[in-house]
C-alpha cells in the first residue's frame, strides 16, 4: 500500500516536523488517500518488482521509483503491531545531529558527512516486544548495626542484631526487547530510553516514508532478556530498601515473575551506513530523542598530516626559544 496525495497525485509520507502526512510535491498536509496493491511483490506506484523483500520485511523503498511501500499482508491480523512510536526526528534533523556530534572531529574522513553519503541515511521502524510483569519479592536476612563509642578510658563496640524481612510487589510496564535479527541487541539497548507517553495505537500511515519489519522472534523466544532486566531491577529496588545496617546477610531471597502481557511495538531508528576503505561503519540515531550511537573512523592520512604539522610547529617554537636564549 501507499498513500497518494488527492491534490496532485504524488506520494504522501509521514513527516515528523509537520506532525502529519505530507506531500513533498505540492506541500499539502493530510490530503492523502490509501491505495492497496493486490500483489505484495510489486510496487503499488510503478508496478515494478520489489527488490530486497525478506521474510520479515513489512515496509521498504522501491528501488525503481523511490516510493515507500507498506506490505499490507504483513501489518494485518496477527502480524499487526499493537503500538507505534512515530518518528519525531526528521531526516533533516538527524543529519544536523550527526553533524553536531561528529563534525568537529578533525580526523574524520571528509566524505563521512558529505551530502552524497548522508543520502543513504534511512529511517526504519524496529520491532520490539514490550513486556508487562508483576514481580513478587520475598526476602529474609540477618543484619547487624555496629556502634563504637568511648566510656571512660574504654572503647566500647556495641553490635545489635536484626531480622530483616521484605515482601514487595513490583509492577513493570513495557520492558523493551528488540525483536530484529539484523539489529544488534547491545546497540538497541543503548538507544534507550524512549518516552512512552508518545506511544500511539498502530496506524499504517505512520510507516509511510520509512522501512519496517515484523517481529523476527515470538514473545516467548525473547522473554528471557526481559526477565533478566526485571529481576535485576527488582533486586536493585530490594537492595535500596535495605539501608542503615553495617552488614546484612541474606537467609532467603526469592524473586518470582508473572508475565501479564507482551505488546508488539515499532520503535523509530535512523540508520546510517558508511563505507570507508573496505570497512562498514553503522550509526544509529534514536528517531524520537536524537540519541546517537556510533564511533567515527579515523582517516590515517589526516592523522599523519596533523601530526607532521604539530611536529613542524613544535620545531619552529623550539628554534625561536633557542634563538631568544642565545643558544645558537
């Protein structure tokens, strides 16, 4: 499916800055209509075969006409996402963020932030499972408080013993775990946090202008990662509640997790792939907050030039100092 402008017939896309469907041809806002295709393998706009469709692709860019196509069959029924976090960072803004983050690094290759290479920056909706858990914490420990004071000519150590118990019910809402094989789990964890107040019920129009995926794993396959996070946070909250003791030795500790629900959500990420001397570097920009993850490559030829310039200037300064001091 695509979204066509009713005014000029051009393709409309969702634009974060305009907070709506925008036609880049006539600059109209929300003048779109939805057009569905009967053949998932062909472009709705030009009819050409769609290249690059994988088993998980739900939206992609037509390599022939540049239109962004949403594969209708892959966003309906059981495959339909529950929630979507629309892009709030436009492509133009993402480019500004990359320039601000990396533009002042003098050893960065000249082509890294050139207009031609930044054109390959693509917005992508990454599939996530969001887990709701109820954590039941049952704890018993043996604690001491030690007080040292003087009584006359003696130093007295007083040790008090305590039995510490905790029973806690903790609710976790929407613990995020990415469900995409092509995205690195550690990178996606670093992209957090997202502002959940901006979540909306899924609508196809938000995907127009971006690439997208279905979940690559079931919620049960990814659940262990969410459980680890829930247990770690439960233990942290437990430890934060046990303060003021000199020592505390656990006698019994149990953290029981009950899953209430798993939501299928799409999260916005800008992906910039840069090739430098045969090596690919990938950068990610959080499409909601603008957070950047990635390290720039170093242009060794620039490094030699700058190190030579520094050495030359140091030599000139040294000669000047020696001349002033009359060494020569």
